[in-house]
C-alpha cells in the first residue's frame, strides 16, 4: 500500500481518534505507560493494522465511490477482464459511464444458461462477474468500444496506519474504535514473554472484539448499508 499519510475522514460529524490517542488508550489498558514499553509502538501499530483490515472485511464499514484508482475501471475495446484494486472487498454498484446504466451481477453458470458461449459476444456490457481470488472483473458482452465503469465499493483503508504519522486517523467511525482497541488488546496479550503473555486476558478481549464486530454488522444491516455474504455481493466466476 502507499506510504503516503492517511487522509482524515470524518463520519457523520464524528471526530475519529488519532493514532496517538488510540495507542495511548491501548497502553493505559495494557498498563504499559512507562518506558521502555513492553509493547513498542511499532508492535501495537502492526496489531492495529491487522485488526483494522479484519474489521473492514468483516463489517464492510468503508464505502467509496469517488477514489479514481479504486472506483474507475477503464475499458478497452475487445477486452473482457480487468484487474481491480486489491483494496476492494466487494462491489455495491457498477455503472457503465457511456450509458449511465447499472450493470447486473452474474456468474459464469448463469450466463452459460442464458447465452451459451457467452464469451464470443461483443457489444455494450450489461453484466459483470468477479473472480474473488484473482481480483478481476469480467464484463459481458465484451466491450465493443472504449468506455469506463464507475464502481461503488466496500474497501480496505486506503493506507495503513504508521507511527511516522501520529496524527493520522483510521477511516472508520469513532464509535468503532472501542472494538478496534479490543482487537488490538487481544493480539497484544498473545505476545510471548513473562510480562506480556496473558492467555486469559487475550481470551476476554477476543470475545469483546467478536461481540463488537457482531454489533457493527447488526447496525449496518438495520441501516441497510451492507449485506454480509460476499458471494451474494460479488458474482463469483
């Protein structure tokens, strides 16, 4: 991922916690506030990035329809498949720019039933499929002219958090930070060492972490923001 400083993203008027604030809260809960730290900043940031990625993948809490390198797919005449940005988790909506028409999600099996040898067709794309493993989007019919597909997606953070940018803020609502910190604590307490390993505390915070993920999922479902079967969202080739 890029090394650029993460941008600041405010959600519904909430002011996210900075990296410095997240680390300070985590250290207070670890009772690790005196130097030299038992858990160096670099280790906690690794834990934070791990849990942040999992939180985004499990809850689909970051949506994007404006970042060009993620949300625009440039089509070339005669080419049916295109690589997607690796930070995309799922697609909410795909629109063909020339016609402003939404594309329908499909699978190889459904296209084979409807059109037989569907790969031989060229025309104006009406369907898209996704290969979850390789991260490619395939269009049907194959584009007969150059065009663009505009995507609305669920994604991972644009950049990882880094100790080099202590004032950076994660791209999640502030109210999710308690779950994020519980996840960091669960990993931190698994660190080998007589002063750091605490299996019971790790278990407690894993349970709190999972409970938090479940609550975020329920919130999103109630608000109609996301579905949590990736295969339902992403047509699988």
